[in-house]
C-alpha cells in the first residue's frame, strides 16, 4: 500500500475512534512509524488531512451503499443490507466526530452534508420502489420519510439527545432504523422484515 493511502487509512481509524480534535499529526506519525515531515509531503496541514480522510471514508461508504443496492433482491432487503453495513461502520465510531466537524472542520463537514443529500436521494428511490412492490405503505411520502431518516441518523450523534454514557452509538442507530422500518412497512413488508432480520 502506498504511503499516502496508509496515512489516510490509519488517520481515519484514529480520527473515527478518538475524534478529529484529539488526534494530532504527531500521533498519526508515531502510530505509523513515520516522520511528521512525511505526512506533510502529502497533506499541507491537519485541515487538509481531515478533509481527505472524510472524502476517502464517504467514498468507501457510497461504494458499499451501491453494493448493498445491487445485492438486495427488493427494497426492503436493500435497506436491511444497508443496516448491516451501518453496524460495521458505527461499531467503533466516536460520536464526537460530528461535533468536531461542525466546530473545527467546515470543509470536511460540507462533504458529509453532500453525502447526506445523496443518501436521501437513494432512500427516496428505495421507498418509492418499496411502495410499488407492496413492502412499504402507499400513503407515506418518500421524500418526507427520507428526510426523517436522515435527521434521525444525525440526531443519534447528539449527546444532548442520546448521551453516550447510556447506550453505544451503534445500538441507538439500530433501534432508530428498526423503528423507522416498522413505521413504513405494510403487513407484507413486516412479515418479510421479521424473516430477514
């Protein structure tokens, strides 16, 4: 693996586990066993590295989302496959990263906000198709439900709403997606959901 890729991968692991703010360039260099100068040959400063890590992570997430959509047999199976991927992503994710992005790294935050808009578009397509196939209730509005889901994802990262001392982030997200799915499915969809999950 090329050094720039190694820096991105390891910096991402450290940032997502410990938070963007608490990990220094010295920490990353020491962890990788390289000099800080080597990092600066590829990234001009920490802001650029945080932005690059964010882009790298979101691109990987989008690719996995696409894989889930291709692998799923119907819209409900796609949503469940996405939920499984989310569990993998969130298991060691530090909820502080979103606070860090909002407060200190506006460029990286903008990439996340753009990603969220794409996620809503994918959800609208999923819900629209799920209604056509009879898995989701026909009286729901796909855009409204996609917005609700996107907001609930963000809400789980807010410690004033869900203190991390009470439940791990991944458990909160899994409960919220379970609640969301149960709220939009038909009887046919609920039976399929109970069987698949």
